[in-house]
């Protein structure tokens, strides 16, 4: 049996980071600010919640919050459906990253973060700048079931893959995803480490993702080989 995917294995096989030869296209801050304001026009009453399903679950410094709960978003699935030229890949050698897509009958587990009431705009702007520079997400209000919320859930903001974006990859075969993740490196590190951190975060929450578990084994085998 090949070694399990681990940070030591990743460090032994891949460079820690790789800078692009040419910078990727990014959404300007002013345009992101305008989009955030437009999204907030439709915000529900009450406190502001964000549903995280990828790196925000473990990179918690990027999400100012005063409460975190397990959450389940029904009707969506977490998939490696976006080409990553910005963080764990480059324009010359794109990797793949996670998005969520509508998927009737499926569900996506993650973490619900409640933003601090006294500084909601600043907190959301920090999240927005983390998630939206690549432009391949659409901010969407969704109903999320919360494990410890009094009314059983809340209306939260999340970031859904945009099928109309040029970096949208669609349904990539699982073996191809593993191949790409086993070699993906960008200015923010390796795609394999992103996969490992996300899989570990879901395990800690008691909601392991079968897809990420399979990919962790497959990427570990490729790196070991």
C-alpha cells in the first residue's frame, strides 16, 4: 500500500511554491467592492453568515467570525470543477480547485461562520478578497442546515462555481483530477496540500468527504510513485 498523503510526502516530491511567468488576470478591487455591495442588497434579515466548503474551513484567519457551526448545504456538490491559475497553479500550468455546483439529491458539508456584528462589512470584505479575485465564483444566498442553530439553519452567503467563466472546467474525470493535483504548484503552495488540508478539516468536523478521501489516496499514490 502506498504512503498516505501527508505534508512530508508532498514536501519531498514538490516545490513549496511556484511563481507565474506572467500574472493571471484578477478582478480589480473596485469591481469586487461593487459586486459585494450589490450582493448585500439582497441579504436576509438578521446576522450575516458565510458557508465555507474549501480553504476557508481551515484558513480561519481569512474569516473574521464569532461563531462557527457545522453546516450542510443540500442540492449542491463539492467538485474540482475550476482551473486554478492564481493560487495552487499558474497560467502556464493550471491546477484545479474546488467549487460547488447545483446537484439535485446531493449535499455538501462544510462550516457556517457568523461574521462579527460590529464589523460585518470589513469582515465580509476580507472574505470577498480571499475568494473572488479569480472571478470564477458567483456569490449566492443559500439555505444551510446548521447542527447547533436554534431554528435548524440559516440563510448564508456562499461562493458557487460560475459555469460561464473561462476557467470553469466542468466534470473532470477523477483520475485526471488526481493527476493534476499531484503536480499542481502555484504562489500559494501545492494543490496536494490544499486537498490534504481540506480533507483533514472535514474529518475534524466529523463529516469526511468521500471524493476528497479517494483523491487523497490517489494523489498520495502518484507522489509516492
